[in-house]
C-alpha cells in the first residue's frame, strides 16, 4: 500500500530524508537613512553596515507612527517623504546581492516623530521611574524586591509588563534585548516604570530594564587620560579595578551643597569633612534637610516621598570629564563587566564624582543606573 505523507510519495519500509527547511522568499534590514540620491537610498543598518537600495516598480512605501505595530494603520507615502535620519525597515528579495538592492517594501518612521516619542517616554521614566538592586525574585507571586539605599521597594509585575535586559559587555541602552522575568536575578540592577502604591513601597511595573552590572565606590588611584581609563580602589572588595571610560559613559558631578544635604540623611559627618564650596556647620555635623525639600531643586535636600534615588537626579546634574578628575577623588560608578578583559576591568556606564561625604556617611552606598543616560537608545516598541 502506498502512503502519502507531507506531500511525498513513500514506500513502506523505505526510509527517506526529511525535506530541507523552506528558504524564506524575502529578507529584511532595519536601519537609519544616511543619504538619498535620486531613487537610491543608503542606510546604515543596526549592525553598522551600509546598505544601498531603491524601490522596485511595485514596491509598497508605508509610514508608521512610533510604537505602532499594525500595518493596517500605516499611511501610503512616496519616496519624497523619506529623509536623512529617518528610520526604515526594508524588505527585499532573498538572494538579491546588489550592489543596489531592489526594495519590495519600505516601512518608515520619521525622525521627528521618534524624537517626540522618545522625549515623552524619557520624561515619563523620570516622573514614574525608580530603581535599585534586586534582592529577591518571586516568580510565582510576580514580585521583585529591590533596594535603593535603605529603602525597599516591591515591584509588582503583570502579564503585560515589558521586560528588557542589557547585553553582556555593552554600555549602550539600545543594545538591550527583549527579556523575561526569569532572567532577572538577585544582585542585578533594575529600573522600573509604573504607578506607585499609596505608601510608596510598591510600584506596578509597566516596563522593566535589568542587567548584571557592578557597583564600585572608592577613591581614584590613578588616571590615564590618553587611554581613557582610571583605576579605583573599591571600598567593598578592597581590590583595585581598572575602569574604561568610553564615549558612551555618562560622567556627572554632585554639587557640594547637594552632597552635604544628602549625607546628612545618611548619618552625622566628622568635623572638618566639608567639601569645597560648602559651609561647615557648627558642631561638626550636618543639619537635617528641611521637611519636604526636593533634592532635584537647587541646593539639594530630601527627594519627594522621603527617598534618595541618585539615578533619578543624574540627568539634571552637571556633566564632567575625565580630565577634570584627579587621584584621591571619591567616585560612585555603575559599570558593565568586560569578560574578555578579566574580572578587574570594567566599562563605566555612569560615573558620579563629588560623593566624598556620601561615602563617609555610608561606604555601602550604591547608585542605580538611569536608562535614559546611555547612548540615546530606546526600548523595543519605541521605534523601528
């Protein structure tokens, strides 16, 4: 008896090789428009490679609003609507080797639309974001416990929560990949955006960004401006760590008055421990900040809700450079491990100077990273 299976004619007792997977008919490339000359468009792909293409005679050109994933809402456009700096998703025939590819479909997101959406999302992260170090993950209950300084926050997740995770060895936020709850582990850095509970001790997570980062606090041992690096003796591990300072690193300086007010909340300071520019109070201790004062306001103080979240104020602090630092300066650093370079070499993501008083008051003080200070990228769904 003849058997028919999967469209193949087979004889009983005779083996046959499985059919090879079907070759996809089309391929896609995602990138940013670099130049336009006539009908020819050159893009730089997300992998950093140049790609040249032109629309075919029957190509579909569509424009999507940032955040939209439904092509039914797309608007039909012409080639004249595409400009340098815009984001595009190009579909071409598989096997087309160019040098100029023929585009079957081009999906466009305008740079101006993306910038507007990015600014709105950045403001929302600033307003409704929080972060800290993960101390526990209860997947069954959907609860992640994080700490920021002495505060404990319960992060409540839901099926609709969006997860992203930083790539190993990367300091670019745009390199963060879609993730899941099970990838989050104790010791990770975590930033969360969502609505807070009435007591401020919980937050309903709409979006979470996590990663395995190192917190390093200590004083600079040496600086190599030519090599864009410094060495620092970590207060916790007591080891000397080499910190690479890339162009993507976010270097900020905490004003003296703000450092004084924040240190007062962590404990009394020894007499004479006054940073440059600050006025030492009588008795050698720091005055308590005024009730309800806002650390984001000039002069520092107590953050809203009685919390001290350094990451939430980083973007408002003055930037600094490696050349402005000197041996003996105290730093707090969030860094990305660089496995290929060894355990004692890291890449700085966020570096905060002017923290002498904070570390005197609490040597274990740590800083969580702000997702909007790295590379200018955006989470998945923020654009093509």
